[in-house]
C-alpha cells in the first residue's frame, strides 16, 4: 500500500521569468547561490503534499535560501533515503518513525502535515460494515503489516468482537475500488483521497474511523521528517525548510482552489476533479484545532507508542522527546 510501492514519476515545477536581461542575470545568480536540498515523498503526489508544491511554486523555499527538489521514493522508500542522508527531508508517518527509533534509526518528525488521523476502514455500503463488530466474517485486504491486525483487534475489542473471525489477506497496491468488488470486503484508506474519490464515483462507502474508537490511534500521519545529523549539523537549513513548508501549507489552508491548481501543475497526471475536491476537504484539517500548522504534542507520540507496546509491536525503549520537535516551526 502506501509505503511499499515502487514509483518512477518525476515531479517538476517551472518558475516564472522576469522581463529584462538584468533581472534574468540577477535571478540566475540568486538561484546559483541557493542551497540545494531534496524532499522525498512517501507516495505519488497527492493533497497531503500540496504545501510543498506551493512552497516551491510560490518561491517560499527560495525566499529562505533553498533550491528544493521534490522527488519520488522509488524502491528504497522515503524513510530510508532520509535516514541515510541521501535526501535531507521526507514525508513520513508517526507509525514508521516510532518503529524506526526503537531500532536505532535517527529519524525525527519536524511537523504534522495533518493534525488528526483521518484514516479508517472503508467498505461499500452493500457490505453492511457499519462498526468494528461487523468486521466478523469479513475479509480485510491490506499490505501485510502486523500493525493492521493489531489496529483491527483494538477496534473490535471495544465491541467485544473477535479479530480471529476476520480473514486478513495481502492485496499490495491494488486499487481499493477494484479490490472490494473482487477480493475483499474492507480496506484501510485515507478519506481525504480515496473517500473523496468514492464520492466522485458515486460509490457509497461506510467509514469506521480509528479515532472514533481509540484516542491512542489519533496519531500524526503524515509528517515532515529529517534525521538527527541534519538537525545537529544544519539547523538553519532545517529551520528554512520548515518555515517555507509552513507558509506553503498555510496558503493551501487559505486558498484550497489555487493550491490545488499548483499541485496539478506539478503533477499533471492527477485527476483534476479529485484534486480539487480533496483539497477542499483537507484544507481545514491540516491545522484543525492546533495553535499553528505542524505543531505536535508529546502525549500523542507517547500514546501511540504505548499502544504499540501493549500490542507487542515495539521491541525496545521509545523516547517521545527525541522522536519529534516543534523547534523549527514559525513562532
């Protein structure tokens, strides 16, 4: 699913040119002086990433002295590229950073892209899955992670249901709409993309949101991340990147339609109607009830790690204080 797909799409943006030659010469000199860094996406471009595309197109990265390349994860994946220093920044998840850190991988979350978890288990209305108890006797299709069964179990326990009565199969990167018609009854999706797509397709779905059944599953997904060495050696670069990204996401919050156009310019293969509607749905959820976009709470990181430990998904000690920082967000 979201972390294991091999991607080869290229994302590029065109910057505007000024009218006179002297301005062009100055622009060329300025670009040459910019610090080159890259941010690797977790997946194909979508509205989780809009703020990055806005920051590039609007010149917010340049204003902070950065020449930022937005790249696809490929086989290695975003976390591996960022942890190894092959990319300075990446789009990650609280789930994977938590697991990485107990294994000694020094990833650090810099900002929450979306303040609350908008994911959940989706199914066509005809499947009659309205709550976790209805998972019994059904087939779930996922990507083969132990976390999936643990999450399903946690939700089902709230209604005294038995996870062993759910058939769990791996569907890899299969399309949700194809899979639920052919192989499975329900799957784990982000409503802001696949759920919105279901609306456009007029295919009604039921959603069982994780946050409706457990506070500990209200974690940050996705996040912007870097590694400890980058923070230690280049704190000003980290600050510049986060400030520009924050400005990009704030623009997307305030101007969802124009922000959607910018994403479509950077990733023209995306479906225009889906991007527009998804952006409108997601705009108020980027910051939500947080005092500023990107802010993260210690208790959210601790709660999810505690949940993972309770479900025997963490092997080792986890220190929430080292997993994230709000230090580089604009005041």
